[in-house]
């Protein structure tokens, strides 16, 4: 599961760093595209990395594109207001073992694979020792690279065009984050984690001209450079959005009982 994450890297700087074309800043303007978001929630507009052709016969190139987080497959019907029917499930995650079989994901898995850059992501650990008869409280943790570099999660994307009479309306680009079984310390927090890809695997994952390589999904995941820390429950509310969400929780002083 990946339901919340943080991203503070400006798309223009990211494009320069990974040698990609910045289509995000050109689409929305530098101020809106590059604003830090410490509490990215589903349906937010996020920067993704894709690989596409400019001409049919040229080499595909990396591009930074803005998309809605929550995949909308092309076959989803339009609602009364012309937007995607809100009765459809919010596909923010896609299980790695379902990519080629699920009707929602298999089309995107063939030719529309992306990367979702993030500073780190949040996950909540269930506390089994909660009050009896009540819903167990959860403790939020933040997962990030120890060297401060961004994480790149595997993702899928889709193009939704709505009704035929809306042909003048720009299509909706949307994406989902691929998840896999959590390993190492991360499994102590939650049983699922985003599928993180090393730079050496980016081109194989993004290439729109080659089928999905099952090896990228099945190989053991190296999480040795990922750190985790407990953070404040402020992150529980999407209304909170600031660098304080990433700060470690101060250890609680020991309670001394005087007899």
C-alpha cells in the first residue's frame, strides 16, 4: 500500500538531473508545478516520468509529465458532469502480481509504464495493544533514502478522453503506483511497499516499444538504502502540509512511578 508521500523536487530540476524533457513546467507554469508537497494524497496532480516518441520512428525520450494520482482506465464511463464516473474505484495502487491480468492495468502495463519520483512515502503501523473493543490506533512512519536522493516508484499511466462530444477537452492523464510485498524492516510497518526501481532499470521499465519484463517485478528488492522514522500524526490529515510532517517524533520521557 502507498497512500501518501512527499515530493519537494522541482520538475525542472528533476528533468535536468535525469536527462528528461520538462513538460510539466511548460504545461502549468514554474510556480505551480514546482511547489513542494509534503502530504501528497490521492487525486493530487503529481509529476511522473514517461518515455515517449516525438516521431513514430525516432528513439523514445524521457519526459516529465503531470498526471492525476489515481488511474482512470480508458473504458471508464463519463459521469453527468462529463468527468470520470466517481463510482469507479480509485486506483492509486496496482499489485505487481496483477499487472498483466487485471483489466484495469494490463493495457497500461503493455505500453504505458512510468516512474513516480518522491522524496519518501508514509505508511501506518497498526498498534496491536490498543484499547479493547476499540479500533486500534496507527502510528505513521516516513520511508526515505538515507543519502537524500529521490525514490523512483514504478507506476502505470492511462489516457482518458471522456465523451465523443467533448473532443475539444484535453484528455485526463492519470497514474497508479505499483506495489509489491514489503521486505526487511519495512515489512514490520506494513505488508506492502511501492516497487522501487534502480536507475539501471529505468529505461527497461519505461520503454514503450518493449513488453513488460517480468524480471523487474520478480527480482529481490534491495531496500538497504531506505531508512524509516516515526513521524507526527499531523500527517493523518491532508489539511496539514509542511516540512514539520517529516520531522521525527520526539522520544517520550520515561514515566517514573513513586510508591
